């Protein structure tokens, strides 16, 4: 939860969801020693969304797969929220929501 606070900007006007794809990508990137620019984060977000949209299938072995992940202490993170696309404000390292930007995509 603390890691989320470090990347998300509180937006009282639009009240977007805290658990955004962009925040998860930043956190996972930091754990791997990677740094996102606004452009590279947008590319990663779009690649993630395209991959998910091509593979919307529930697999028969999903329970076994998740059990195998958990037995090795590998977290499973599911990201949704296609209606709110956030942008990285490089000067602050925070994510911001601009409804006009989201509508264009």
C-alpha cells in the first residue's frame, strides 16, 4: 500500500482508482531496477493492455497455476480499469489523471 502512495497523486475532482495498471508497472519496474519515463510507461501500459485484450480466456488449469505461483511466493496481480488511463508526471514521479487524455485513447 505504501508503494502505491509513492506513485499516485490524490485527485479529489476525479477520484480515480488507486490500483492502476500504471502504478503496478512502476512498482514492478522498480523491483527489477527499471526506471520508466512518461513515454516508456505509456508504451508498457499499451503493450500490457493489448496482450490482455488478445488473451481473454479462463484456463482450465487456472487453480493449479495460481497454486504453483503462491507456493513459490510469486504474487499474482490482476490489473483492470480501462476507463482511467494515467500519465506519468516526470517532474514529480507521480501519476496524474486527465479525462480528456483518457477519452482520446
